[in-house]
C-alpha cells in the first residue's frame, strides 16, 4: 500500500510538472528565443513574454525580424510589432523591403507599412516595378468621321509607381482612360482607312495624353493588339433617319387626309342644311300665296295663269328630256 501511494505521488508530480512546463513554454517561447540568438537577433525572453501578454504571436514578429536582420535592413522589433498591432502583414512588408533592396528601389519601412495598411499588396507592387505588367483592354468600338465602326483592342504595359500607391487610382482607371483615348483618336480620324493603315497613330496619341496621372502606375507603352472593321454606323443612322422621316411624313399625310375627310363631311352637312333651308323656304310659298289670295293682292286669274306657266314649263322640260338621247350616234346625226 505504501508503494502504491508513492507511485501515485510520483505520477501526480509528473503530471503537474508537464502542465507547468507546457504553461512555461507557452508563455516563454524558448526555442524561438534560441533561434533568434543563433541568427544574431538580440531579443530578451521577457520581451517575448510581454508579446504574449499583448496578444501578439511572437513568431509573427521574430521570424520577419530574423529575415530583415540577415538582409541588413536595420529594423527593430518595435517597428514590426507596432505594424502588427495596426493590422498589417509584417512578413509581406519585410519581404517587399528585401525585394526592393535587391532591386535597388528606394523604399522605407514607413512607406511600405503605409502601403500595406492601405490595402495594397506592397510585395506585388515591388515585383511589378521590377517586372512590368501587361493590362489588356476589352474591345473598344469607335466610329470614324466616315461613319464606319472600328473595333480596337490594346495592351498597356504598366509599372507600379510606389510613390503613388497610397491614394492612386487602380487598373480600372487606366483601362477607362485608354478606352477614352482610343474613342477620341478614332473619332477624330477622317476615315477608318487611316486607322487601319496607321494603328500606331492611336498609340502615339493616347500615350501623349499622360493617362497615368493620379494613378498608382506608370504607363510604359500602349500597343494595339487588334483592329477590326465593324458596322457602317453612318449608313445605319441615315437609314434610321430616313425611316423616321417617312413615318413622320406618313403621319402628316394621314393627318391631312383626316382633315380633308372631316372637311368633306362638314361640307355635306352644310349642303344638307342649305337644302333644308330651301325646302323650308319652298314650304312658305303656298302660305304666302294663300295669304295673297285672302288679302286680294293676287286674283284667281293670276293664280290660274301661274299654274298654266308652271305646267307649260314642266311640259317643255319633259319634251326636252325626250329629245335627249343616251346614244351618241343619234346626236352626231342630228348635228349633221
């Protein structure tokens, strides 16, 4: 029983020792401290413990510091830790500084840290400064003065401008400005043949406008990759205009026809109105004659003479109609 009690005690002591060592090594990164000393980086173990208390991962600071020291950058731990606490990527900044040093590009830590905190990839910017990047624009359609559409695709070779990375415009601005320059150049050409014969005219004109002003890039060259002829926009627009003019003329003609029809109906209505007035006037004649007979202004013999005249007039009219022939041959014979 005594042996078993001592064994249990030893096991408990071992477990406690393991826990204490785990806690110790979690707060005291001994292996990281040894690696730093072996690399020539002077850093105290208390400083590493203080990083733990500030919720800073020591390896995120010490490993980049080792690389910076080996590269001869002369950075200190406070600079790296402050950048880490600000939300920056310490390892990427150190890699960018090393790449800039190897390429003889002047870049300070404060500038690199500001670029990284601004959300740009400072390492990619340094690499782009050494190895320029080619940006291919989409197909830009423009119309020359002769009305022919020209489709142009360009390749823009740019290099990162580290001094303008903070606050400078991106690739979208470069593409938009180049497209605007292509449209302006093609639109000012007298004929689409001029653009096809001299595509470098677009490159020279666009490049001379200083399109990289205010951007994070420096334009090295603008090369025309492809030039194609599109639709005859001028003829299409003229056709559309002619069609529109025709529809307008048809609408105006229809309006005039409708007005003529309305005027015709109005005249017919006026004729009917006049006939009604004539009938109304004719209906007043018998009344007037009756009044004349009653008043003695018209005698019975006068009335009979008037009726005889009317009958004679009707007879003559009937004889005249009988003399008229619908066949033109009889009339010609009578004329002879």
